[in-house]
C-alpha cells in the first residue's frame, strides 16, 4: 500500500463520475477458435457461472496456468472473478499465483470488485480482503483518477469503505473532476459513508475543478440527509475558526496565495518553519498547487534552503503523492529544477515514481526532458520503468534524441540494450531511404512501391501489422488486393484486425481522385519548368496508373461478388446509376493520365532534339558503341598489315631489278 497515484488529470477533462464496468465485455465477432481459445472461453464461462470445481479442473488439466493469462475478453480470470463477485474463485486464483495488481486499461481487480453494486456485501468484502492479503495496491487511480475507495463509495459498500479507511488509504486523492472521496459520497447519496470520512478528517471545504462545493452537489440532487450532515460539520468548523486568532497561516493574500505558499516559492526556509509552527496548513492549495510543489519548482535558490523547506513540510505530513491540475507531482517539479538532494529524499520516502502527468510522462520522462542524468540514474536504480511511452507514443529515447542530450542517451542505451535488440526491426515506417529507392523495382520492369505500405497501415490504424506484412515481401498491388483468405494466409489471426484492414482498403479504393493528382505540367503549360519537374510528374503518373490498375482489379472482383444480385436491379436503380457514374469518373482519370503522358513525351522529344549532348558528359558506352570500336580497331590492324605486306613486296621487287 505504499504505491500512490495522483488524483487523475492524466486525460482530458471529463464529467464521467461512474466507472463504466457494469456489464460483461462483449465479443462482437465470431472468432475462429483454436483449442487454446476454446479452453480459455470455457474457463471464462466457468468463472462467470461460479463453478469452482470446473475452474480447478480446467486450470489443472488443460492450462499451463500462472494466474495472469488474458482470456478472449482481454481480462484475466482473476478480473472476471472479481467483477462477477465469485469470492471463492478469487481466493483460489490468488492462491495459485494470480497477480492482484494486473490491470486492464488501468483498471485493477480490486477496482472491479468495488464497482459491483449488485452482489452481496459479504462476497464483495471477502474478495477485497483476499486481495488486500495479497498486497494489492489501494492508493491508485484508473485513467479517470478513480480509486478503489471511490468505486466502493459509488456502489454503497460501507463495510469495504470502513476497511479501507482503517488501512489508512488516502482519502484526499482526486479524480479527473477534482473530486475526493467525500464528493463521491455526496454525489451518490451515501450519508453513512460521508460521516465515516468526515470523522476520519476528510476536508469538507474543498471545491472541484468546476468550483463546486460539497454543498452545491448535495443541493443540486436535493439529498437532504447529505445536506444536514454537511451543515452540522460546516457549522462546527466555522465556530472553531471564529474563535481562533485572526491569523493562523492559512489566510489567502491578495495574490490568491497563503503566506506559506509565498515563503515556499521564494525559498525562505526560516519563515516556512515559523508559519508551520503557528498552524499553517502544509496541504492548503491554490489552483491545485500545494506549498511543497512551489518549493520544488524554485530553480534559483540554494539547494540547502529548498531541502530545508521540503523537510519542514514533510515533518508536518504534507501530501507527496498528489498531482496538480496538470498531473505534475512534487517529484516531477524537483526533477525539472534539478534538486537532486530533494529527489533522493523523496525516493527514500517511497513516493510513487510511476505517477503520470497529463502528457503521460512519469518521473523518468521529466529527467530525460530536462537533461538530469544523475537523477535519471537514481530513478532507474529505484526500478523506474524505461520502456513506457507517453500519450504521443514517444519513448524516453525519442525525447533524449530530439534534444541531443548525449548523457541521457548513453544512460538509456546502457539500460535498454536488450530491449533495443527486440525492437530493432519493428519501425519500418521510420526508415529513411535514398532517392535512388524512390521507384524500387523499376530495373525489373515495374516498381513495387513497397515503402508505401507502412504509411497506409498507419492511416488504417493497423500499424501493428506492419512487421507481419513487410516480412512477407508483398508489393503495393498485392496489399491493395488483399482479401479475407490472403489475410489469414499471411498470419492476420484476429477477426477484428482483418475487418479493420478490409474496411481501410475499401475506403482507399472508394476515395475520390482530384484533378491535380494527374494534371501535372499540362496545368502549368504557360510556365517554365525543369527536367526534374518533368521526371517527378512522370513518376507520379506511373504511381497513379499502378494504383488505378489495382483499383480496377478490386472493383471487378467486388462486382463479381454481387453480379447475380445486379441482374435483378431495375435500369433506373440508384446502385446502377452510382456504378456507372463511378466508371465514367475512373475512365476520365485514365484518359487524363494518357493525355498527360503524350504531352510529356512530346516535350521530352523536343528537349532531346534542341539540346546537343554536353561536351563534358561522360557516360557508359552502349553495346553498339563497344562493338563499333572493336570493329574499327580490327580494320585499322588489317589495313596496317596489308600496307606493310605490299610495301615489303614492292621493296623486294625493286631489289631484284
């Protein structure tokens, strides 16, 4: 339970206040089941039906099961058992090694159990206790920032909430809306749970990201029981505050900050200590920023002053595992300002180094972005994950290389040697090819345009298939004509992936062509243009012809599938009219390319006639030229031989006379 996560804010703002796990995940496709899939589905059904004996038999006899295998639904058996409140099966799975912290889309088994509002209290309580015994993480939020405590409150599990409070879970963690546990209790009309939280010291004067108070939420729903509880406790707080001194450290100044915040931001360590001693709240925030965050943000003061301030705040139990409205934690801010001593202290206190901000950055991303090699080494030695990606799909290495931070790159290479080997052949779409490869395959009669396939897969949201298809040696034409059977042959096993790929190919072939795709130089005939532009235009036309040919083949193939159906269509059928219009447009595109090719041929012939060969042009001799040179040399040798022979004969004849 030492793992924490911020209240949320790792995604865009949302008013979602429910967990969204109230129905069984559906499989909307008919998968071609192999034996392993059948076993997994049988196991899933046995769990859902609560058949412990069948679960034990399947696990023992059929599966080499370690507890964390994902079933056909994408959930592990433990997740299904928790969601469907099968407490005995949960205990059995945990006993054979199921991971209580294995998550699916950021939702853990304990969250699923706490979300169930229909099962008995006893079953849910037993499940939560079994998970706690196996050290499940409780202070963690899903992608909406919702914690197990919040989910238990929403489903009205008072016994579970009481147990979580006894275990000292963080009741002040916030979700994406800025709601803490008391907001969830007020919103879901749980007066008993609200009393528990307030008695535990939960703050009732906070506001959410829409600036709503607890009373605002209770009054909007007309929950009289909640309103009465809040009035009772808010009256006490007001009476207590009215009897205190005019100032105890928490009054907001004209800037909107408290004196403690100003002292922390300006690194006045002695003043910070004084204000804390007279009662200033170390967790009082302004716009979600706490004093410890402000201290860690200061990059100009001395390391000693900042360290003293952070230590003073820690002594007063300031919250460290919390993010501001951008998800940035005190640890991230300390990294950005280069406070290595503070970072080391926070790591020693076991703060959560895997919390993410709004960009999806963890602490190691901040260390890489701000060029902090020493801090990066600390985090990696503490077990920080270095293979994660942010919300823009960037890795740590991508960020380090974009800034050219050689020190960071060297550290990452040292720790990522194995992972780099595994990933070396997976990024076809990032390869940079020379211009000579622009028309690969031309020397063999026609180009293949294989390099276009990764771009098309990316646009179809099928980039996971890139390595599979590229390793098949497929050209662009074959790719554009893939059908169901071809996809199965090359190894696209998942039906939803085949459907997505087929839809993408269909949309590609249906996409309309623009005139400027084939207009080329004809549209610019009044302007001057270079030979390079001519060649580029020819290459474009060649590619369009290549794609047009594939589109024609695709159209004919699809037409053959519905040919019998089309026979019964009336002559004025909208379908027939659309097909005729499409055929006419396709013919127009082909005619445009033919016309452009003829114009280009005339232009190039004219250039050849009017431009003599440059005097300094050196090129490889043709076969005809080589044969001609050999023949010339042979004639010269024979001629010289004949001349020598006749000269010798004449000279001898002259001597005889």
